[in-house]
């Protein structure tokens, strides 16, 4: 069925172009990525994307753009459920089709200086490099660790008005009928919940819990009340590129609305140090919440380097998490002291308890920001350094608190820019201010930080043709966000081009 | 003969005896190439190795006005289509990468780096402007040509310390430029063909050789149009940079 839609769409694009007698340009974009785990030699990624890009320029001021994607994800299905699957090619070689982007762009729409872009599109905000706290109009796609800045185009009406007589100064209004949801590895939610239970399990000498959870998600009602509206004013003052924005939307990353835990607790009164708890069943319910985001960004070339600052203040709607805990308590060797004469009655009993806790997790505003510089040097050197407080998935409350990131990107090109060495590193510190307050600062940093380092060799025999070989290592402790990616140590090979 | 006439006579005698100064020749060269208020053109770009064959051919669109205002966009091949740069002034440059749907400011020092794999730097592509950064003197003159030596001004951020420019005396058009960093020859720009269109001269076929990399880039200009009011049309803006190449 999807294939039929896909090819129908292509035909429609070409037919429309022919009708309007516009100039049609097409291109195929190919990207292949293979990631091999360094710890167990499993394939972490085996992905090939082939995108067809079609552009039809109908006039000087109107053009159509469409990008149709096919994606092959060659992760081997471990469990063959039926023998019939052996005859099913899509079981072993699953391919997805998608309409990545499809929009019409009209310059000087209705009045001079007003540009309209309508359709499924990527709208990119923010002047920082890839870490953009104000870039909130499209949901994030966190499926590839090598590209955590990837966003998913969404249906939008995008109007930009340029003030007459002022170069590149104007206002932009974006309306989306429905806020998009992110694509993310849900195991991170489960890992975080599991870690939290482990951390909060006090008065228990042994806790049995695995990381497999049952879960479900409430997607926002599919109506206009769950849309997005955003506005931005942008311009230039004294060599500074500036913009100020405001957006009302549904946060694209779900929060944990409810948690259900079923425990079995065994208490031995003769050996209180051997209280044992087993988490038998675990279930969570995810939901999305609304928020208002005020953003500001600025960039300036100082001659010797380029710098940027980008920040967002988020005002979340009040959001709560409920935890339901059911415990079956097995109490052994219960001692009942009788004053005279002293003796002990030994008995084993069972009881059940239930506990419901409700906690407000989001209410107060929080600030994310990034500041960075970059510079090109003679001889093909390039350096880019950024400090960020808060990444995409962090939300400014206890479990998803904003962390501190130091990001370094160092590049050197050789042989007429055909060969590039790239060293990329991120240091994630879980609350840098708190770390300095600890008595043993070094230990505090080591226990609450994560590091990601990657080294890449990129060969580009022709412009736009890239072959990349890289190795990536991640390690960390405590609740540093990056530590959740610890299993992603890998060596990877990427090929990309378009023709 | 009053004093003014005497002064004019002396000036003429000096000019006849010693010819034009280096700065005057350079001014004439720049005037002959930038006399128009604006220019737009399509360029066929060929990349190759000096001692080898052609590696790649691209189509670029160029728009320029004055000494610094420029927009350059790639029209083909598909892997670079719609990539563009906007130069608003000597220290204000932007790049548009369609893959990111974003105009991004780029650092000024990038202007001396190669423009998207060509042998022209960002500063050189679509521009012919030297007098702001160089002092000029005549080192040789014969019946047909003048040879200028351009020396980098003390406060200039220009990349080359010295440029030898060969100029055709007939129309004050450059024939060849040899560019040096200290005493090392880095690049040679050769004008292979020039053409007078309307009232302006244009360099229709030029070749830049990078002597260290042994690599060349040739640009053939076509569909050149002058004085169409590009500034008023808002061509030198981020808004225009984001528009796809027709």
C-alpha cells in the first residue's frame, strides 16, 4: 500500500510540473550507515536511506518541493515466529516509505516582502551549531546517536515578512495544525526509571529488578487544539544577527505520567539486614504536555572568530506524575515481645499494601542555553567549541534535570580537502555547580559525568561524495544523560552522496 | 601663462615622461572590470589536476555589485545544487546549506579558504578587487603591457603578501596574476579570454592554478547581464540566498 502511495506521489509531482510547464529538477540522495558494537560485535545500526528530491520551479517566485524517502533498516529479526517468515522478504529486509517534505513556496505572497511556505517542511531556528534550544518547531529524531540534531519535518503554514528597506529584518509566523512527536529510543525511559527505583530502594538489602518494562503512551488528541503556533522577529544591529521568538506547543518528548509497580517484599525479623524486594511487574504510561517557549539568539563575527549565544526559557504547563505501588509483604520470624515472662512467639504472616504518590514534576520555568565559538585556521584546521546547559530531552525537573555539556569539534583537511580527520568530543557533567561544592571535586566529577569521543576519517573524492570511517566510545557514571548511551561504543562506516 | 596652466602642463609632462603610477594603473584595471553597477552571470566551472585530466564540472550562478556584495550559488551537479554564499561586506559572510535548511553566518577568516573545493577562495570568487589591500607600483612597462607589483598594505588582512599583475595597456585588462605568500608562489590566475559586452569588459574565461596542490579551476562565464538593479531586487540578502536556483 505504501509503495503505491509513494509512486502515486511521484507521478502527481511530475504531472503537476508538466501542467504548470515549470522547470523540474530531481536528485537522488543516498546515505548508508553501518555501526558495529565494540563490546559484542552486534550491528547497532544498519541503515540505508534513499531519498528522491523533486523541485519544480513554476515561476521566479513560486516553487514546489518534495522529498520522498525510502529507508531500509537491516537489523536482523532475532526470533523467527513462523516458518512462513522465511518466504517473507520484508521480514528480513524491512523497507519504509515516507513523505519527508512536500511544500509550496510563494515569494511576495499577496504583498511585497511576504513569503509563504505551506506543507510538510523543516523550519530551522537558532544560530548555534546543531545544539539549538530555540529550534522547537519540528520534533527531534534521536534514533541515530551520530546525529542527535536531526529533526522531523511537520505540516506547517510558514509566513515570513521582510520589513521594507531593512535587509533581512522581519517577522515570521508559523502555525502547525498538530504538534509532532519525536522518535526516540524508549529504552532510555525505562533505564531511567529502573535506575530511579534502584536509587530510592532504601531499607532493602537486595533488590531484584530488570530493565524490561511494559508501557504505553497517550498521544495528544488529533485535533487543532494540539497544534503549534510560533512567532519570531529577526534582524541585524551593529553586526549582530539577532532574533527573538515565542512558541506555544506540545513538547515532542513524552514524560512519565503514571508508574505502576508490583513488588514482593520479604522481611525477616530475625535478620533485618536481609530484607529482599523483587519488582515483579512494572508498567509506565507516557503522555505529552504543553509548554510556552521564549527564545533568543545572537551571532557575531569578531574577525578572529565567530561566536553565538542561544537561549530558551520554557514555561511548562503544570505536569504531574503518579506512582502506584502494590506490595505483597512476606514477614518471617515476626517477634512479639511479651513482658513477663519474656519469650518469643515466632510466626510467618503475609500482608498487602498499596501506596499512591502524586508529584508535580513540571511547573516552574527553566532556562536552556548554548554559547559557542568557531574558527577556521590556515592549513585546513577548523575548531568549534560549545558550552550547553540542557539538551533536547532534558526538561528542568529532578529526573530530567538540565545538565552541562562541553562540546569540541576539531577538524583538519588534507589533499585539497579530499581527506578530513575529525575529532569530536562531548563531556556531560551532571550539575557542574554541585560538583564544585563537593569536598573531593575530582571524584565528584568522575562519579557524575559522561564522556563521548569520536574520531572520523572522511574521504571526499568529489564534492558531495563522502566515505566516512569512525570510531566512537562512550562512558559515564551516575545519572549523566550521556551515560545512557554507554552501549553505543562502535566503529562505523558511512557512505553518502547524491546524483 | 598663469599658475594653473603651468601646473597642468607640468602634470602632463610628468605623465608623458613617466607614464601612469602603479595605483593609477590598478584603478584603471578595477574600473574596467567593475564599471557596472551590478552583474549577474552563469558560470561553467571545471576542476582538474594541472598534470591530469578534468575531475568535475559544475554550473554556478553569480550576482555581484560593487566591490564586496556577492551571491554565488551552485546549480549543478545535484549534490551541490542550491548551496550558496552571500557576501554582504568584507567581514559579513553567510552560507546556505539546503540539507540543513538554514542560513549560517561563517567566520570572516574563511574568506581565504577555498570556495567549495575550487581553487578560488571565498574572497576571490566573483570578485576582482585589490586596491583596498595592496599598494601598487609599476615594475616594467613595454609597448603592449604593464607589469605591476602589488604589496600588501601594513594593516591589511589580505592573504597574499605580493601579487605580480600583468596588464594589457590597450584596454587596461589583466592578463595574468601571480600570487605570493612571502617569496613562495602560491597561485596563478590566467585570463584566457575576455570580451566586451555592451560598454563593459568581462573576463569570460579564467583559470586559477594552485601551485602547491597542482590543481586548477577554470571558469567560463556566459549569460552575463549588467545593471539590472540587483540591490533594489534584494539579491544580496539571506532571503534571496535561500531561494532555489532556477
